[in-house]
């Protein structure tokens, strides 16, 4: 596996340089083993196209999204203020995130606390690079004939109206793209948002991610494309629940892009 070269903001600042873009890794991308693979793939894409980027490393803290969604506004503001101080200290202008929750919080809630940045989700970055002809989906794994469906993350789709970017990244594959009956603005939550990820579900007759898996089965897709580490966890758990681990793969948009481009 090729080594991924990543500088921290502190290292870049010490060299008297500024990045074109800051990659906000997020808690899942830093600590969750499955999401770490997505983080590495986003870095591979940035390196491949020659974008000068950096990460905050140990200076990055949680955006405060779970605290806010769970109702702890005080903790959210504390976490946000610390991050804004660090970002403003480095004169950060543009941020790419691998997580719609980080994306939504920094984009929509940080401005009110003094943090104004241009924030894009990694699926938007990938779409941009495809439009510029820098990513072509050739020279790597072929997705020809594979049936792929995209699961819309709540904070990307309904929260920020981003539906086309992730689909554009899939359209350049020679694959059979199918939509689930509940998609786009009518998409179904994976069950993890609103800080639900960190607690047991309320009593009911079915877990949401199992319900979502039924939509996947109905679409007959063999690959479920995700664009959020929370969705990734819930969808993978759903696949395990229905015992279809051999038949259904859950891959992030970044992972699919890296495989298709042979990075």
C-alpha cells in the first residue's frame, strides 16, 4: 500500500506555507477503524490531484455536533469556540470534510460564533475534480455491471440540499446505478443522526437501519455507496443483521473513487 503523505497545519505554518484546503478529519475519521480507511482515501485523492492540503492533527477537536443534537448547547459552544480559535489562528479559508455532520456544523453553525469558512463535503470535491477532468475512473478496479445504489445522508441531502455531487461521482463508473424507493429529499435516515448513534434505540418493532436494508434489498444493489461515517456504521450493521455480508458491500464515495482510479 502506498504511503499517504499528510502535513499538519503546525508543520505547514512552520515552513511559512498555507494550504489550499484544510482537511477536517472528524472524530469518526480519526478514531473509528472503518472510517480511518475513508480518511486515507480522501488524502490519496488530494495527493493524486496535487492539492496542497493539511490537517489539524491533535489540534482538531470534535465540532460539537453530537453535544448540540443531544441538547447540550453549552458544551457545543465551548467545543466550537476552541475550534474557531484554532482555525482563525491559522487563517483557514477553505475546509473539506469527510463527514456531513462536521460539514453541516462548521458551515451553518460556526458563522454565528465567528467562524466563517468555505466548507465543502468530500463528495463535492470529487465532483469538482471529475468536472475538471482530474479524476477519470480508469486504470483501477472496474465497477462494470455492478448494481450500485446511493444512500443519502440526512445532513448532506435534506440538511444542505446536496444530492447531485455524490451521484456524479458514481455516474462516471460503468455501473448500473439504481435508486432506492426512498431517496433524495424523501431519503430514509440510517438511524444514527441527532446523537442517536450514542444511545440505545427507543422501543419499537424494528431498527431504522434494518428498515433501510429492506430498501437496499428491494433495489437489488450489490454495492451501497455511503458518504457519511455514521451511515457507514449503520448500513454495515444492517448488512450483518440480514446476513448478506458476502453479497452486499458498503463503500464510501471516496473509496469507490480511489478504486476506480487505481490510486
